[in-house]
């Protein structure tokens, strides 16, 4: 369980990094901007983590041959996790945006709040390049990318690659990751964090990297978890500080960090496996999706108090988002997930109803789905 606790705790770190990044976009402290500007990398941590945890939980339970009932049960659990809160926060943001239009108030944003974008968002396909810009609840593009990975990537990836030698899986992951870096340069993007409306291109190599890490962890036990996770964290920070030169190091750095945390150690267990980090990690999906409406409220408060946009204000807004996220997780996200699971259970044939519940994951890991994005 310590291994699961550490992987849950690192979700808190990734989510808070993204939240503070969004909160600090207009700060005047340029000395901290370099570190904060790397906050978009939190989503990459989540993508690799998602591939790892789903492989840890489901890979050993896969049938020998592809089974439609297993696939239906798997997707039922995944959609019960991500879709209810996605719809709720979309409706909340839609209400705020329409209310603002009604009173001729315009948000400072480059979002595309069109009907087409709303349809794509509700269908969770707005990471497939079908829209020019993000819109409505803007961070939800990564929910779309995650759903594409669940529905079209995970099962074929594991069924096809589980009999392939690790070295060939590593080669495939390297080729896909290198291709993404080259595509970033060819499209004149400053970093892969700009892949949002076509974010599925971003998740494919990172999701596969999570599966590769799973294979490496299963092949041979790792040692020195504290040292490995510390080295991985240092590498991630290095990439954040010099992203234009070392962006290609991001995927291997995240894999090293997660591998060390899974191995565990005295220090990383205390830092990432403590109760606070686990609580925030469990709530990270809610923290991520609720941040836009909470920031609207927070900006109104800070503007009326005539507060200067600086680091303390950004931290206050991030703390407000985190608090709201924990409450939303407890009273909205988790109850909604349980209700939808019960609905799916009633729709299944009686002889398969228990399989939906038994084929799930332990409580700490069940909540491991992507929660952070730029």
C-alpha cells in the first residue's frame, strides 16, 4: 500500500504545480516565473502515471483473448470516474459564461465558447484537433485525451505488447516520444505543453511510457527508492528550468521519478505517502476540474480588495482551489462515481454484475486518473 500511497501523493504534487502555474500567470515576480512556467508538465506526470497505474491494476487481470465484456466493464469504471464531474463542471462554467454574456461582462480569455466546442467537450473528443482553441471549462481537454487513451489505446497496447520483449517496447516508446519532440519543432511550438486541442498526440508516447515502466518494475525489483525518486525529481526540475534545451528528457525523468516512488523509501514514503498528500492526491481530479470557476470567484475577490497580482495572491488562490477540490471530491465526485457504477451494475446481466465491482482497483488506485493540464 505504501507504493500506491506514494503514487497517489505524487498526483497531489503534479496537480498543485499546475494549479499554482495557472494562478501565477499574471504575477509580477519574474524571478519565480521560470519555475512556475514549467507547471504545464504536471499533465505529463499524470499521463505517465495513468499508464503505469492502469497497467499495475488491470494487466494481470486481462483475459488471454480480447473479451468484450471485460472491455465494457473496464470502460464502465473509467467513465464513472471521469464523466460525471466533467459534465458538472462544464455546466457550471457554461452557466457562468452565459451569465457574464447576459450582463456584458467579458472574461480575459482566448477560449472558444462556441456550440461546436460545447458538443465536442460533452462527447470528450476535444483533444482530437476538432477545435482551434480550448473552450468552456478549458482544462478539460486533458480529460478528453485521457478518455481516448482509455477507450482506444490501453487494451490494444497491453494485448499486443504483453508478449513483446521489453527492449522492443522501449524502442517503440522512444520513437514515439522523439517523433512528438520533432513535431513540436516542425510546428514551431515552444514546448509540448501547447498540444491541447490535439492533446491526444501528447498522451500516446507518455501513456506507453507508463506501460513500459510497469514492465520494467515487474521484470526486476528496483532498489534505492529514495535515491532514484530524488534523481527523477531533480531531472524534472532541470527540464522545467531549461525546457527549450532539455524537453526530450521529460518522459525519462518522469519515469525515473515514478519508478523510485513505487519502489519506496524512508524519505519518499514520508514526503509523498503522508495523509495530507494522499488526501490531495485523491482529490486531484476535482482540484483540476474545479479550478476555472474557483479562479473566477477568486479574481473577483482580489480585484475588489485591490490586491496586486503577486506570489502571495497566487498562493491564496491556489489554496482556495485545493480546498474547493477536496470538498468537491468528497461530496460530488465520489458520490457521483458510486451512483453511476450502481447504474452500470443494474444494466449488466446478473451473472456478470459482480465482475464489474471485482474487476476494479483498490480504493487509493481507483482514483488515479489524469487530473492536471495546462
